[in-house]
């Protein structure tokens, strides 16, 4: 049974966290104090429940709370060694924990525990940070809030900040909260309801003041040459840029991408002052930890030629890397963690939008959301004053904080296919569906491409949300449809690294009954379709300069001659030779091309369900429902081949274990001697 205090805290946290105007994803923290029974003594003990490190308010559950004894936490004041050693206090929080389980205490634990209030909220609302980053924020605070909110000069989160806020609360009994310079807000209350009301009052009062007092064009006038392209042109240009930018952003480590062309972003990028503001960088620690201290900005109009854009992006990327290395060298000490990579996490393209990057789709998406928060903050601060983020040296202290490094080191080891983006054709059922599932299970982002958009989206939803898989319609025999599917893929995930040519169909007929139309439709889907998909995949992979994998789901029939199957077997032989041809051509680009030759995959197969199974069963003189068992008995291993077995082969071909293998065909047929490769 949930403790009443905990229940109130979770409801307040979820409500505040559900509204992006109050705080960003995983930003801020909340707490509540109360009593519970000590299971050892049976007596009441004063406790504090506080959001733990790395949690998100909007989705917070009881397991995401750290639970600490207040008497022990406040006793730390007597042993606090001062700001030069305050990082040691985070480890000391572990000795104040109560009970089993729970989340690890965050750096903000002291802020909540030392303040004499039963309920405390620390949030990162855009409106509050706008006041906190205004150059005259300290003077604006009493103007906006009267004596109900007190200004706290910038101080890095930690034990001393907790002491500062506790003192402010004690000396200002009329106050309901404070503005933390360069950072955010903190509010408190006697009850959970009062605390929530105080937080919202600060946020809404700040927003109302900004709306009433802001100048008409906070970012300066819009420039015609930087105006957004029409939507269709904008998305087409973004799809052209995505592989190039992802390759640049992945110079030090592979990244997944996310694209945003919201009105907020386009308005900012069309303004005269966006280069100056972007150069100043973000201020709130939650922002720049996910976006780096500043973005890379393309300084060309959206109508510039792609050749010119490519060349300029290369120059800007090298300049960005040099600038970031210089930033690191200016502030690093002998004890600083090693540089974590000098590539940008945010790339701004006027007239087109914003590209953000991370080690997975969610991280990339959230980085973009945080930069949108930063734009909103800059708009508010510039509207009523002038945007003045915290000093660069302070940003470095947090970005390369030993505590932040420790948090990164605690992250689980990434899965084999983490950061890779896969596109699988014919993936709504059968081998394609199983392959998409296996690749996603191994950490890849997956694009389910299928003739039926509805089935593709349903399959993607089953595999995971849009941070894991998306479904797109794709007729692989249609050149424009193939290009459109890849455009959707690169806009969703930044690029494509792994393509599986699985789409297929079969019409089982003797030679004299096979029509030209039968021949054409099978060759259009499998031979021509594989060619079109592989060509588009190669275009994207070459632009990225990150290598890649192309896998063909061919067939035992590509090397085995059987009766009544001329069109299907011929097109499978075509696919098999495409593997060899493309392996030879694409090797210099570090693109591996391999094939899988299945046989007798009946269960879950769209081909067999579409009538192929009945026809093959008739050829072999067995009931259709026994066709899988029949195929199994004619193999050397006497085992039925399932879609999952083919998916396993695809995974192995794309894994690091076969990093030096290309031009290979892997039989997945339980052993058919007549189809042995020679």
C-alpha cells in the first residue's frame, strides 16, 4: 500500500511533469517529508521522499524515489567540508537512506532536505529560466513577483546551494520560492497542494510578465533570405541533408538522429539575431548536458546548392570540433574526465529546421526538445532584457563534473546494434517481421517497410513506439515509393545503416502456364525491387560515410533447380548475383553485402498464406497444413525452418562477429544437399 505522502508526491510530480511549460523531460525534482514506521524499532521516523537521479517527473513512480532519514541528512551540515569538497556529500547521502530499494539520490537532494518545508519543487520552466538568464534578472525578480520570490545568484547544484536556499527560506518567511540564477526555480509549501500551487504561480506569473512586456521581435526582424522553405521542399531538403549531417555528427561515435521543423525552430532560424544567440549557448544544466554548450549553425540560405552546402558543412564541422577542443583545453584540469567527443549534438539549418543527435532515438529526440526549451528561454530573456547565460567555465564544470562522469559510467553497456538504423522491406509478416523484431531486440532503430501502410504501422507499434520502430508504405517496384520510404527513414532516425531486401511473392506454375505477367510481377518485386532498394540504400550510406550492411533474403531456389517454379527461382538467382555484384562494388565504401538462402519457411509467411503454400503442397502431394513438416523431413537435420531462424542469420551477418565478411550466402534450410554452395 502506497504511503499517503508518497501518493500525494507522485500525483503532484506527474501533473507538473506532464506539462512541458513546467519542466522538461527528466528535468527538475520534487520531494515530500513525512513520517513512517521504522521496521527495526517500530517507532515513527521522519523521512523525505525525493525524485532520484535520472528520473522523469511526468512518469515518476514510487521506485523512482530515494527515501532518506531527515535527521541523518541534516546532520551532514556538521561534517560539510565546504564548496571545494562538496562532491563528497553525494556519496554521504547513501548513508542517510532508509529501507531497501529505491533510486539513487541526486545532487539536488540537499536542496530538498535542508529547506524547512514539507514539500519542495525544483523545476526548469522556460518562463522561469528566461528570468533566471536575463542580464538583469536579479532586479526583475522583485518587479515581477514582489517579495514572494527571492533571487539566488548562480551556484552549481550541490550541498552549498541547499544551504543557501534554506537560509533564504528562513530569512524570508513571506516567500514561496526563489529564482535560481541561470538555472530555474524552486518553490515550497506546507502541503502538496500548496507547493504545487506556488510552483505554478511562479511559472505563470513569469510567463504573464514576459507576454505583457516583451518587445515585438525578441530575436530581431525576420530575414527574407532565411525564410522557411515550403513544407514539401523543406522536408525534401532535410532528407538530403540528414545522411550528410549524421555522418558529421558521428565522427567520434555513431549517433542516431532526429529532425524538427516546428514553428518555434523555424521562427528562430529566420531571425537576424539567431547566430549571436546560438553562439552564447544554453544555460540551464539540464539543457547543455544534452545539447552541448552550443549548436553548429549552417550560415547559408536554404536555397543554396547542395554542392555548396556540403562543402560549407565540412568546413563548419571542422571549425566546431576545433572550437570544442579549445573549450575543453581552456578549462580541463589534471582531474578532468577525458574529452567525450567534439561533434555537435544540435545542428541548425535556417529555412529547414533542427537536427539533433544521441546514442539512441529517445536521447536524440530529447536533445532537440531541450534546444526548443532553450529557444523559448532566449525569446523570453531577449523580449524583456538581454539573454546572459552562465559563464563558459561553469558550463564546463558541470559538463565534465566527476559526478556526471560517474553517472555515465553507470549506464548499461549498449546492445550490439545500438545506434544502427535498419530498413526491412516486406516486414509486416513472416521473415521480414521476425527480422525487424530481432534487429530491434538487438538495439537497432527499425523502419518497417511494407506494401500495406496499415500493416507496417501495426507491426511497428507491436515492436515498440516511434523511438524504436516506424511503419512506412513502400511498393519496392516503384522508384519514387522507394525514395519516399528512405526519406521517411532518414527524417525519423537520421540515416540508414542496415537494409534487408525481404519483400517478395511467388506464383508457382509450370513453364507452359507461366505468363509474361507472372514473370514481370515477380521480377519487378524481387529483382527490380531489390535493385531499387539497394541503390537507394547505397546512396544514403555513401553520404553518411559510416559503412553499412545490405542483406538479401534470397532462397534455396537461387541455386537449386526444381519443377514448376521458373519465374520465382529465376528472380531469386538474380537476387543472389546482385549480392556478389554489389559486394564487389560497395566494398570500398565499407558497405557489406550478404545474402540468406532460406527454404520451407511456412509458418507466418505471407507468401505461403497467399496461395503459394497450397500450390507447393499440391506439387508435393501433401496437405497444405503439413507442408512445413514435409519440408522438414526432406532436410538433413529434419527440422522445420521458422522466420526467426532467418532473422538470426541476418543479425549475425550484421554483427561485429562478421565484420570482415561480404559476398556470402548463408543457407538457412536445415540442410538441403542439392542446394549446397560450391
